[in-house]
């Protein structure tokens, strides 16, 4: 198996990890594009290693294997708390998807760590490109709906045969005679898209700020991603952005523009927004609705948090069973496939106190890996490490009131953080000669 073939499979998988709508239903299982590509990469990776009798694995991949085994024990322990056939079905589906993507994470880290900087940088570019495709689809989705009353999702559903796309673009409500739309892109929920976009924004922001004149195109790209994130009207995404920026601010202070430029850059848009908010009724109503703390959405979040203690009461150590939240809460939601409004609620309820402790250790390892990249002597890599740290923390905070950390794309963040640490951490960098020409994100230097 050619290393380049493995490179292409890995990069293709990273590019589509946010494409929730690209799936095909079969009688027994739903096939997603991300699962198919991840399985193909893992299979080719294993076959290649067996054929070459190569058993060497990086310490980072071994650490992830340890976490994978520990999670497996916790999830298997939760099996004994399953209450009915529906719970078993959800548990099996969850375990199957988790096995595929965690195996992809372990094999991907082993491959990227061996291939080095060029593949790592390509991974960031391809993951960002996938987010951009999602944004372009979202803009087209909104434009066709507003201008021609055409649902792009209905057209797309004919290609993928996916009933979940039939609902089309999300409608928040109405202001007068006009619908308030929230773009979903290639995801199934506007909050999914909004929180997912926190990752490329926060990863690349410190890289862009360090050399703004030479990276204008990257700046325009980040602005476009941010605009689409605004169009999701996601409060969870805004919370994630704020948390990520708070992480970046103390450490990226030297890369910020001069105070006068910064004041104009922030002050003028805020002034324009204030004028629009005051003068345009539609905008005023939408913003007021999203800032309200007494809406039904906020009440739903609080309701789920209040129900955590009763859910843990019969099985506090290992929870009710991995991926079985929908079964337990069906009497509340009235739906058989309904996820919680918080990843942290899901982890605690489904895997118990033990599962939450293991996940916190795993997440701390990911953050520590991203933070180690910051210690490298390579300035650009250090800034990307800072961005990854902010992206991980921002995503975790956004998941207090939504859940995307269990989604496929989060494995891309984990892969880039751990592989980046394996390649660029000072202990590893001291053993390898520096490259004479650093690879860029894709924006040529002036």
C-alpha cells in the first residue's frame, strides 16, 4: 500500500467529517460517507502494516489505544444496565460508530506522526476546506430558500436518500410575514454547524493575526466562515467563540493590531449593528429572541440538567448505557431518537461517574497535547497549537448547552492535536533536523 494512498484516504476523511447529511439508508443500518471513508483508511492502514510486518507505533498512538481500551470497558459495563431491546439497539449503533472513529483516530495519529509536517499541514487545510464546503452549501441553502422558495435539502435528499434532510432549512419563527431562517449546511441542525465552525475559526485565527498583510485571503476566508456561523443564530456557537477568544487573548496579545486599529475594527461593526438593531424591526426581534433567557430553548436545557440525578440514581457508576439517552427520555421528548442538549449531560447520564472521569482525563490529554505544540520553536506551529487549544476549550464550553463532542468531526480535532504534539513537541523536535522551508496553510507569503 503506497503511503500516498493512505495520505489521500486520511485527508478525504478529514474533509468530510462535518458532512452529516451525506448518508444512505439500508434496511439494517445507515451508511455515512464519514464512516465509509474512515473504515477504508483503517483497513488499508492495518493491511499495509501487516504486509510490511511493521509493528512500531508512536507513544501518542499507544496512549490513545489505552484510552480506547478504557472507554471500551466502561461502555461494556454499561451494557448490563440496558433496560430493553430499544436500548440495546441504540447501544450497538453507538458502539459501532465509536469503534470506527476511535480506530481512525489511533491509526491516523500513527500515520501522521510518521509522515510528519507536510501531512499535518495538509490535514488542517483539508479539514478547513470541508468546513468551507459546508458554509458554501449553507449560503446556497439560504439564498435559494429566500429568493426562490426552493429547498436545496430536498434536492440533496434525492441524491443521498436521507429522510433527515426532508425538513430543509431550519425555521426559528416568523417576524410579521417573514420567516426567520437558520442555515444548517450539510449538518442536520443549525447548532451543529455553528459549534463545528468554532474549530476552524479558533485554530486559524492566531495564525492569521501574526501576519495579516501576507494572509489577507485567509482573513477573508475566516470572515466568511464567521458570517455563516452568525447565520446559524446559534447561542452555543457564540459561547464557544467567546471561551476560545478568552484563551487566545492573553497569549496572542503580541499579534493583535495596534489599539487604534483594533478599536476601529471592533467599534465600527458594533456601531453599525447598534444602528441596525434600533432601526430595523426584523433584526431587533431576532436578536432579542436569541438573547432572551426565558425562551423555551433555555427552559429545555435546564429541564435536562434537572433530570440528571434521577437518571443516575439506579446506576451512578456506569450510567444507563452508551448512546441510550433517547430511550430513557422518550417519555419527556416524545421522540425515539432525541439527543440531550448537552454533551456533558449525555456523558454523565450514559456512562456514569466513572465514564465522566475517564472522559475528563481524555479531554485533558487532548488539551495538553495541543498546548505542547505551543512550546515548539517554530512560530507558525506554536500559533496553530494555541489555536487548537482554544478550539478544544471553546468546543467543550459550547457543549455545555449542546452536543457535538460525540460527533465525527471532533475526532479530527483530537487527531490534529495529538499528532501535532507527536511531531512538534520540543522533545521530538530536538531529535529531528528543522525543515528549511516551512509549509503554509495555503496562503502564499508576501
